[in-house]
C-alpha cells in the first residue's frame, strides 16, 4: 500500500522523483545492508553512492553519521534473528519443564478447540492494556457469532489505585451493560435476578491452576493496583460481582492469546498459534501434553494450549542486543528487568524508545538545533505515543508535513527542519522495524518448536499488527530470512476480537474443552 502510494507519487512528477532519489541516495547509502533494505522498502532504485557522498549532503538531510550510528544500534541481522529464534525454542523447552524460568509457559487447561456447533449467549470481559470491554456473544451453532459490546478506558487512577476499586469498576460496567441491551432497559432488580455465565479475558501473567482459577504473577503495562498480585483474579472478580449483587458465574479465565487462538481456529481450523501484538505482546500455541513435563495431567487429552508469556523472553539478556535507550525505558517502568522482550516490541513502549533517542540527539546537538531545544512535552515519560510513530511512518509528503504536526503541534518542539523530520522518521522506522523482526523471530521459534514448518496459520490481533504501517510485511521478510522457503507455509492472519469471542467460546465450552 505504502509502496503503491509512493510509486504514485513518482508518476505524479519528475520533481518528486528527483527529490526522493536524492534523499535516498544520500540518506540511505548502501554501505550498510539494513540501511539499503530500508531504502528498498520504498521501492526506489538504489544508486551506487560514492564514498564522498557525505560531502554532498544538503541542509535538508540528516547527518549520515548519525543515521548509520543509530541504524547499527537498532539493526537485527538475519543471523541474529536465527539465533533468537533458536533461543526461543530452548527457552520454551525449559519453561515447559520448570516454573522457575522467566518465560512462564503456562498450561491453560484448554485442551480442545471448538467445533462450531456450540449455541447460546455468553458474557465476556476483556481487560487488555488500555481498554476494558464487556461483550455478549451469541453462538449460532453454525460457526457464526453475533455480539454486542461496550468499551471503556481504564484510567491511570484505576490502574494504580486499589484492587477493590478496579474490580468494582469492572462489575459496575457489566451491570450497566446488562441493564441496557441497546433495545430494552432493565431494572437493577431484573438483572440481579438472572444468572449469567462469563469468560474473563485477563491479559496478564497468571499462574493458572484450573480453567477458572489463576493467581496473578505480576502486573505490567502500567498496572499496579494493590492487593492483586498473588491473588486469584477470578475470586477478585466474583467478589466484586457479589458486592454489586450480580449473579454471574465466571466459568473461564482466559489469556487474550488463548482467546485469539481459539476464536481464530473457529473459522480457520489450521490455526495453532494465537499472537497479540498490541499494547503488550504474547503468544499461545498448541503443545503436546507429554512435552509439558512440569504439568501433572489428570485427563486423557493429548494436546493443551500453552500461554508462553513470551514478553519475558530473554530477560537474562543473552541473545538480543539492547541499546542504551532500551535500558532507559526498562528502568522507567514499574517492573524493571522483567518483560524486557515486550519492552522492545509492544505498543506500550515503542514510542518511549523513540522519545529517549530524540532526547539524546537533542543533547548531542544532532536534532532540533534550529528550535534551540527539546520541549517540555518531549521530556514527559510516555508523551511520545506509539500511534505517533505510525503516523510518522505513513507520511510520504515531500516536506513531511504530518511529521511536523506531530513534532511541533503535539510534542511542542518550537521548530523543525526537514532534516529533523527525516531523522525522526528514520528513527521511527528503525524502532518499528526492529519490533516487527523480533516478533517474527519469536513466531519462527514457536512454529519450529511445534514442528509445523510444513504449514499452519498464526492468528494475530493487536494494534501494531493491524495498524502500524509495514508491520506485517516486515515480519514476513524476517520470517523468510529465518526460515527460507518454509516461511511460505506460515500464514500470518489478522484475528479479530479473539479476546471477546474466544473467552465466550471457552466459557461456553468450559466443561467439554478444558481439563
Ligand atoms: C501479558 C500477557 C498478554 C500480553 C498481550 C502481556 O503484557 O503479560 O498475558 O497476553 O500482554 O496482551
């Protein structure tokens, strides 16, 4: 899409062609393979650049030395990707054998995927990262579903306040949702007299001991509500329902990755992996029970879905190169040194990495020199949102006018030059690309571990995969670098509303598909 619009631009005028050609020639000189690849992504033929090209650099272009230095820091080569993917397999095996590993590899107790003939209406509650949703899903018995939902922002006060206030907020929203179904209004008494079954999608690491019981291992993604860590979150939710006089049975506790896998498999039976690439990141996949050596099975099921919690992959920092900016981001979180893979990949943190790079370049006088300084806004933690990166990467105008809007109007940088904007765009591209490539390496590891290189579908949900420009293409390219031709057998597919539908399905089937 991006390439198409760019090519359209080329056709539109010779002037654009020359300007862009010069930009690519001088900014993305092919001395460095990743830089060359970045340029190739824009479908502009690379010209042989002579070693004195830096001398020809115009005022409108960022310093090539700066670009190459950063590129070197954020580049993940094909060889590195293969090492990462091998390390992922080794860590998965370790996590299946012991609870003491960083990557928790949690048995979900979901042992079968739905057949499509299930019927009935179920509630689902979805606490992901930034939002909380209440859904009612009706399964029609023919593989189809109808649903209605309400969506609410979880404020920072709720995220960091008391656990009781957080869970009361959920229960209140459920009650409002039930009292008005869009067509009819019901009294509180009517709602209180009914019984409902509910699947709870809780997208945090829990030690899941049965299908509807799980102890919160740690908060992440900006949450720190008190009295929750170490507690059974189903009990916390059920108690809030009781306080609000609601008669709701929480029949399933589901991670969003498990929900995504189950609901995507509902329509695409070849789905064996569910991935989230959004505010946080994680994957669930189908594992042979005999390989889950730490799990004492009481049933006869041969397979079980495992929630990998890959956000904590390589917390020992043995394989993935980190930059000083990644360490700064990590130190600024409420859970330093844990979930460090997630901090390189997910939407909660990517903008923060870019913000630290920009602040550093301000300090060294390599950016925003014309305006004299950074802005107060740029110094605020998390002020540079990952959504801005999407916007910046999508801007192909000659003067990068939308990049200007982000930097000057939203980040309040007093004034920017074209070179500043080009540099900012290149940084977003480096950070965004690294995220996509690391995600692909993790997926390659899981697929290889499952022995599914001959073909399988990966259902992927989350704003990065859905909305971030080039994300899926960059993943695909990286998969090819790691897996060669086998990458063609791996289908990366957008999954939608796995968290809602998947939780409802698992709630519906709690007795038949779980152990
Ligand atoms: C959580 C996972 C979740 C992922 C995606 C991570 O921060 O630990 O449980 O699946 O985010 O939402």
